[in-house]
C-alpha cells in the first residue's frame, strides 16, 4: 500500500511541475519557452527531447494532457514505481527521438502526449504479454476509458504531433514486451 501512495505522489509532483512551468511560461515568458521544444532535424532541436514533455503550447493544451497523465501514469505508478520510472524514461526519450527524426519541420513540438500514449501502450500491452488477471483487467479498463486517444495518430489532424503519439505508443508497447517477456513465458509472477 505504501508503494501505491509513493507512486501516486510521484505522478502528482510531475503534473504539478508541468503546471508550474506552464504558469511561468505564460506569465513571465509569454509562451516563448516552447522554443525549448523539439525542432525536428535541427541540432538545437535535440534539447527538446528532454524538455518537450514538460512544456505546453497553452493552458488548454496542458488541461487536455493533465487528466490522462494523472490517470494512466497513476495506474502505472500505483502498481510499480520502478516500472513507472523505467517506462517514463523509455517513452520520453523514444517519442522525442521519433519526433526529432520524423516530425513536421519548421515548428516546435511540445507536450506530454507522447508520454501519455506511451503509458497507454504499456498498460494495454502489459495485459497482453503478462497474461495475469490484474494486468488483463487493467488493460481492458484502460482500453475502454482511453481507447479513443488512438484518433491522435491521425496524420491529417492540424496542430497534433501524431509522430510523437505513434512513437510513444510503440515504445510503451515495446517496453511492456521486454519488461514482461521472461515472466509471461514461464508463468512466474514478478516480485516487486
């Protein structure tokens, strides 16, 4: 139970950091911190891989990302803080690299949605690969509640970094495969 509380606190702190950054960005910098987002295929744009998930284009953008970040990140962290940290690092980096390599040029890409898609991909894929009742039930619940986010993979949607969504989703699913592979193949429950 202590693990659940610690995981939820970590997710809440991360969301609070995003809000503090957005307030500072809007009030002090006039939204100009987005220049620290990912600028595809430009050397300076690489720094955005580290900063983009913390930056948002507007309050509306952050509002749209906050609830799914809290719910999906909270579900992941409540089950295993270690998995949450590992998955966060993987999807943060790989969704960012995907955007830097293949994202629309001449614009900055910011927001936590690549990470959110990664959490979604991980939680659903873990149910498939781990094949344990808790993971399967969580995968079904996540797919039922947030399956609609898949429309964020639409390459024709305006002002949507669908490449970040795609690479987040794929890297989350890949993380689930590699993190559960040994356990599901031999039927041993993973000990925390």
